[in-house]
């Protein structure tokens, strides 16, 4: 089977996904030993925004050619660095609005830039330990740019010299929160100069699951997918794990009566929230889940698509950038609680996520996925 891991965008809420990934990796280690890493088991790891950072941590090679981070260490990475990426002094609602209107984004991004560049150095996109798919959006050309290890994105063939640090800074450049990222690189063979003016991949695909499946289909059509014999979008031969960063659907933060009086400013900033960004992010996230669920249901293979998402976030926990110790501890607890909740799947009639009868908990589903991933890897090694 073709194996896919997809990680949504969500700012500091990446702590939730890191907690779940730590559990998955521990279950793989129970089966295959303490040196097992998530990158060993997935043909494609896709990530948008904060999910792109997580995907990079799981796949960028350290000096020993193993991932720079074990999955269990990702939550601590967020806890250590998020308060400096999103300093509390910049979150004052009035000051943040004035800054965003007249003086750039809420955060200058300097700490994130220095952190990512120090962590990744000159590691290039072509060096990841498995294939990554990381979306961004070029505001000059008004089109998505999908960074992939195999340099195939449907828009252009990207040079192998692109640095992972530039990819990470591009996919995480959330409008109003962090500045757009400009970089350029030259194709050594063709001598062609590439320039990029990029913002957060969530503009294009906050949930990158469909992007990952499309990428695999392109590889198959181009004869580049050597591991398995799979037809494009043939879901009965795909194993897909999709991790959301949580949402606030039950909180009902907005309504038509209030928003009918909003001007342009209120659509961008409203009581410390960013309505337009919330709407675009949640809409694309759910549409992708509906599309992918439909594909797998059409092949009567729904059990091979696992989406883990908590739609019941509220208050600070639903924010992208509140990096207080209290909120980050809450996010870790949410991730741990989510593992104990029943497996859910989107109802294609209502669009709402509902528990699956007899589906067990998310943790039990991860254990089942870990066994399938382990068996697939052993089969390939034997073959």
C-alpha cells in the first residue's frame, strides 16, 4: 500500500498533533524496536503551516541520517519556542490591531527565522528522509507552490537547491501574524533563477491530505512511485492518516446578525480573533475531509482513512498564537484526551463528524495503523 501522513496547519495547536504523533511512534517502536521513526513508514508526509514544521522535524536528517526530532519531543519543542515566536506583549488586542493595520504583522518572525535556520542549516528539500509535500502560496503570481522532495508540483519543476528552512518559513507565514517570506535560488544545471514571494500554505490547503494524494497520483502517472503498484486515487491500496489541529465549531464565535454590521476591519480583526482567516482555514480543512472521505467510501475502504480531529476547542485553546504555559499545557491535555475519544468520521450528508460504532478509540485505531505500517514495511524489506 501507499502510506500517507497529513498534518494540518494550526499554529501553537501543533502541540495536539505532536502528542498524537508521539503515541503513534511509540506503538511503532513496540513492534519494531526503539530506533523506529515515523519517517521510516510513510511514503509521503504532508504538512501545512505548523504541520509543515512538524513534517520537517520528522523527516529532516541529522548527522546520523536519522530524523532531527523524535515524535515524542515535538510538544516540548513548541513549549520551549512558542512563547518567543508569539511573545505575549504583541497579543494586546488594541496594540496588535494598530500594528497589523499600520506597522506590519503582529509578530516580526525574527525568532522563528533564526531558530529554523539554525536548526536546518543548508539541508535542502531533496534531502528529506522520505517524500514531503508542503504547500505555500505565491502572492506575486497568485498561485499555490507545493514543495515536494521529488520536485513535482503541477506548476513548475522546482530546483533541488531549495533549502528546507525557506520551505518552513514560507508555509508558516500566516497573514497578519507573520511576514511573507521572500527567497531565491538558482538551478545549478539550467542556470535558471527562481524567485518566491510566499505566505502560509493554509491559503491553498490548510488540510494537505488531498494535496498528498494528488501528488502520489502524479508520481504514479510519471512512473516515479516505485514502492507499490497502485492506480491513481485507488484508495483500496492507500493507508492515510490525517491529523487536524483542532477547531472551535461548537463555540459558535460568530453569527450573521453581528457580522452584518462589520466593516473591512472587523472581518480581519474582531475581539482579538481573525474571522476571515478562521473561515478560510476551516472551510478548506473540512472540504478536503469530505472529498477524501467520499473517495474512500466509494471504494468501500473507509477503514484505511483515519482522520483525528477535535472540533470542540474553545477560548485560548482555539487560538493560533496564545503561547502561555497554561494554554500549552491545556493543548497537551487535549491531545492526550483526544486519544481516548472514539474514532469519528465525517457524515457525508450533514458534513459533521460523528463517532463510528465499534470503531474503538483513536489510540486503538493508531495501534491498528501502526501494525499495518509495520507489516507493509516488513513486506517491502522481504520483497
